[in-house]
């Protein structure tokens, strides 16, 4: 049960209130940002809650037990601190969020209404909408390992063991031409076979996107030459000459692990477990019943 500050309760009892919603976000890089639906900035607890975004939220409700109660906040992308580039870079993915009900005329009178994390973020040209997930959402997340055909290690991590810095798995290149918003013709990859960098990682080392990384969707030999397609638009426009480092990709299948990386001993999947076809199969005579044998279809 929430304990309401006696001064805030007295303010509520007057029947004429000066209340506002305030949201405090703690990003993945440690930055703490504050926003409010009031028409002026509100400051408390070392944070200035900025009014510039015009942030609004859907109705807030709570569920009995451990059911997850989510809500959504939306606003305009016009804050100096809340912009499309940071959203695209993933700085707000799974960021912590606190939601306060505050007497803006006396900010020391406030109540913490909800804590959680930011889930899916949808953005347009001038607005964004973010899902706010309750603390109980973490109880629905997968924990531990799952028996599956594919590998559950990340290429190059300690469980995988592949040294991605080796020259057969890493290449340095540059953009030769822009094909479309997500595809670029590149130089520096001519020594590698088509598809080698598909599902890999492209890390920008030059240009406006320097320091940012994005997954490679496809690597092929197109009409414009060697071409890379990335999964999402770059945070900033890509220009000819932008330098990058590309690492080989893995589809997490056993045959790829063994043939491409010679790393079958470290494969972290279960490629030989029976599948659904085994479960639904049935006994059948293998030779018409003459030898009493049976087999599975």
C-alpha cells in the first residue's frame, strides 16, 4: 500500500489541486532525463522535468497478483535531449522509468506511482510512442538456456570462443556509393565470398555515424558492386567514403559453425534433438510384416 505524504494528502483534500505527471528516465548510458505534461519545467530530487516534449500517457491501471500492467507514453521529438537519433541508437531500449504524481506548485509533495522499463519504441518524423512495462514483466522473460536446434551463444563471446579479430572474420572497408537508404556499395571486401558478412556486424569508424554499430542483413554482389544491406536506417545520413569495420555473420546453425568457423566443438545448440516430426510419427512395418520389424516414418 502506498504511503502518501501528509502535505500531499492535505493538498488533495482541498478539492482544488495543482497536479502534474512527471517521468524520469534512466538511459542505458546512465543519463537521467526528466519530462512532464505540465506547461512549465518542474524540478525535484536533482532532476529537471522538461515540459518541451508535451509528453502524454495512456490511462494507468494496476492488476491483481503478478499480472503485467503496461501503459504507453507519447510525445513530440523536439527536446534537445529527446531526439530521433538517440531513439534509433537504442539508448532508450529497456531504460528504467519512474512515474510521479507531483504538485507542481510545491514539488516536494509528490508520490511515486509506477516504476518499470521502456519496451518497444515507435517513432515517426516528429513524434514517438514508447511502451512502459511494469516490474512484473521481468517475470515473463526467458531465463536460463532453452533446448533448441540453433546456437544460443553470440558469435565471438566467451562461450563461442571465436576470435573475431582474425583476418578471415574481420574486414575494414569504406562506402563507395549509396544504393538506397539501407544498402551501400562498398570497397575492402573483395577477398570474401558472397554472403560472408550476412548476419554480421557493421561498425562505423568514420563519418557521421562513427562509433555506432548495426547488424548486416545481406552481403551480395550486386550491379553496383559488393553491396551490404543493414537491418535499419543509420542514425545519420551515410556518405561515400565513410569507413567501417565488418565482422563475419553466423546463422547459428551447426553446419555453419562447423564449415565456416571450424568451431563445432563449441556449438551451443542441440542439433540432434528430435523434432515435431518424430513426436507425430508412428510405428509401421518395414517389410510388410514378414520379419516382424518396424520403423518410424
